[in-house]
C-alpha cells in the first residue's frame, strides 16, 4: 500500500510511540493491564494513521467532456447556487464530505489551466455545516480549458486543521492529478456550469479520480 508523502512525519512519530509503549509493557510491565491497554491503543492509533494517509492507485476516466470527482467520500449537496467569489453567476454545486476513514488526496476534476487560486483563513465549523463553504478555512481554485471552467474549493472541517495545496495561478494541471490534501475530516465543493449533466446522487459514495461527477453536453 502506497503512503502519501504528507503522512511520513506523523506516521514516524506515532509508530515510534507505539513501539516504545509496546516495549515498555513487554519488558517492565507484562502483568499490568493498564500498560497493556495503552500498548494496544497505541498500535491501533498507529494503524489508523497509516490507513488515513493511504494513497491508492486510481484509474482516471477518459473523456474531455467529463468532470471527475476530486475526492473520496459521500455526496452531501447537489443544487443550483449563486457563486460569488469568481464567476458571479449561477452554478451547479456538488459537495463531497470526507470522513476520517476516507482517502484524503485531492485530485483535479478536469484538464486545464489554474486561472485563479486563493487561500482563505477562517473558522472550523463541522464540514457539513451550510456555512462551512464560506466561513471555514478554505482554498478556492478555478480550472479552465477551451470548453468550460470549474471552481474547486477545499474546506477544512472541525478536525481538519491543515489544508495542503500544490498549485498556483498559471499552472497547467491534468485530470486526476493531485493538487492537495486535507488532514482529518473535510469537504470539497465543486461549482460547475449550469448545463452540466450530473452523474451522481445525494448520499452516494464516490471515489476521487474515478467517479464521474458530471458531463458537459457536446
């Protein structure tokens, strides 16, 4: 299993702690049930952290008219909204909630150029809160190609206190390419053209880099 680079440091720290606790229990407190409990819990936490930072291989769908999901999780919003940060027009919003159990790699939904990128400091409301899209710590990225453009928003949640991103304005990015990572529970918003034919449903589980969120009519 491939581990994402964002997890190397934390995994090392947690693994060292788990190893130390297990060694102490085995050598000095083999009959102490509390020492055994701490040892077992430290191992479980270590395994959880490793699982959280997993980075499985994904098979990117082919098709210039398709928009792929930028993250693993569950679809929590599908609605028409006024997007006011960049487009200032009605857009179709699709939001995906990522629980701590999901893969947290963020991938580009389309090929194109990063025309706009901005980091916004903010609050840490729970990721499914309606105002998390505008009030929480977040980034906004607009990707544009010859046919259409989309806005992708990384949103920090109650547990997610660090958003990582690897792009800036002017970069060329490919569909399925990693553009960021959000640590421990979060959300991704997509703002798509109104004529997008949505290919997912509310509460559907989706996979970043593989699930087709929508298709732009030819």
